[in-house]
C-alpha cells in the first residue's frame, strides 16, 4: 500500500453562489466524514492537487492534512462531476481507522495478450475494478491480472485471481473478470442465402405455376 498527501482547508457551509466562487478560484469543495469523525468537516482542496490524486491515487489511502484539524487517513469515496464538461464539482472523503478493516474498490491491472487472441478470438474484459476487504495497511494499489494463458472459450473468474495475504474479494468467486470469445463469422457470409436452396425453391414455385 502506498499513501499520498493532499492538503485541504476548512470552509463554511455555504450556498451555491459561494461554491461557484470557490470553484472559480481553483478550489473544489468537499466533505470529510466517518465513524471516527465527531462531525463532518466541510473542506476545500486545490483543483490541481486533486487532479494529481485522481490520475495516480484515486483508489488508495490519502493522508489528508486539514489546516487547524491535523491529519486524517481517508479514502476518496465519491467524485461528483459536471455531466456536460466532466469537471469535478465536489468530493467526499471517508475517514478511516488504520486498526479497522475497510472495503473499497481497487483497479484490476490487465496485462498480456491472450493466446486465444492470436487464433482470432476476442478478449472481453468484464470487470475493471474489484471490491476488496482488508486492513488499511494491506490494501494493494491494484490487482494484477495476466491473461496470456487464456485460450478461446476460457473464462477468468474472481476465484482465479491471486490476492495478497489478508485481502478478501467481496464479489462471488464465480463472477466473470474476463473471457476469450470465439471468432465471429462474417455477417455477410452468415446472412447469404444458400444458392442451391434458393434455386430449389424457385424451381418448385415455377413447377407449381406450370402445373396450374
């Protein structure tokens, strides 16, 4: 597990107008909450610092330094974005205790080229993240998934993954992570009528007409 430090400043609870000013100033509003937090703490973080976290450490444990409040170990649980521009509008930080197990999503790091792909098969990735339960210190940055040995028709499930000691997957063991599908027939070829069959039908119709 790796940690990353993010600095924040407390902010007052405010209306939409104040939050717009905050964003125009290059800051993103957020909230810190959790079982070990007596009351939620409204905070603001620098947009550029948050973008760095989102690019490289969005699933890991953050060391959040809040001016006047000290440090907190947190997970970034929710990122609200503008539906049109995609810009971050608000973030939720969940304070955790290093002595208590946590549940969180971790990315699956797919590597290799499936053997079945070399024979014309298609690798289908079904799962990109996996929810894990573990102690914070055991939380991996990602779970590596090597698909190199997968043949056409093979399916990789959660139970096949190699998880670090002390780390448990929440998903069912038979939940599909990836599969190698058989080559698809050419659509045009599949839909083309059988020439003999077409001629036979046409001949039968012609014979019936002559009989009439």
